């Protein structure tokens, strides 16, 4: 089978009543304007000005996998986060849009979050972390502690000088407001993370980086694997959350 299965999943999202609204939202977000984040779902209603520890999991979610949700659940528990924001950027620093449309990905995030008390979902106009911080500061109280949740591959990109005009000035601005919580990925375990952060050019930032250890079954799981299986018409129930299957069940039943 070719990519028919992925197309069926995309079509199921497009049939959802929220899809068009999310597509229009991405159309309104302007990566050439000041950074902006728009919520499409907020955690269980309460006084959000009291959010002290915010986790921000910003990824491509193409699609959302059980590895993503494991990172969410374990990080909330280990670091006692008051709220966790799943964030999908219109402009990614190094990944073009392919696979599921952005509106479909946002829909899967919202469906996962809607029955969980601490999880919010939003869309971002910008891809760089320093720009996301600028937007987040307009939405949360000044004493909020921002914690970006990333995989090892994203950690490497955060410390890649090619994404900065002035490497250390911009990194210092980022870490003046945020910390990084990094999860192991595939062969890159905690020791790999520690060795990476020990490099002379970036070791000064090691105190801003914490780790979370995923079991191997999750560390080796990826969105690429899900897309490859879908393109061959194979089952993905063991890789994506039930909330996504609930959207796609009609499409999956035709495979």
C-alpha cells in the first residue's frame, strides 16, 4: 500500500468540526510579526495567574505518539508542574511541513488534552525558543518558571550556533527565563546528554538542563516510524494514544 492510509487519517481530521478553525488560526499567525501564542485548549479552569511551574512541550507532533505522552506524564509527575502546554509552531526552525497538516496535528493534541486536568494546547507563530518565551511572557505572570521539555535531538539544535545571530547573548536571554528538561532518545541516553553538555562552548549552561529517563520502548519510538507504518497500511495502535485512534477509527477500519 502507498500513502493511502496516511491520507485517510488526514481526511478524518479534516471532517472534524474543529479542523477548519485550526487551519484558519495557522493562517492568521504571522512569523514576520512579533511572536504570538494562541490557546486552543486550557487546562481545568482555575486561577491561571497562580501557575508557578509551567512545562512547555513544543514539537512537530507528526503525529503525536505514546513517547510524547509518556514524556508529558512523567515530566508533570517528576517536576511537579502546575500546567503543561503542548505547543505546535507554524514555523519550525528546520522542519518543513509534511505528513499530517498542522491543523490535524493541533486537533490530535487537543483531543489528548481535553480530559486531562493540567494540560493546555496552543499554536505558536514562531519556532525559536527565545521567541516562544517572548510570547509566553505576555500570557503568564512574571514569576512563572518556564520549563521546556525536549528530546535529545532538540537539545542539540538549541545549542547549534547556526540558529542564532549572537550565540551566547541569545542563550543567556533564554536561560534567564527558562530551563530545559531533556529526555533520552534512541541510543542517546543520560550519559550522552551529560557528555554533550560538558562541551567547552556550552558547559556554562549545564545548571539549566535537567533530565528525564524514558524506558527503551518509548525512547526508540518516533513519529517517523508511525508515518512509515501508515504508508504501508500497517497497524499503529501500539504507537499512538487512544485519543488519536478515536479520531481516526473510521479510517483505520478501512485499512
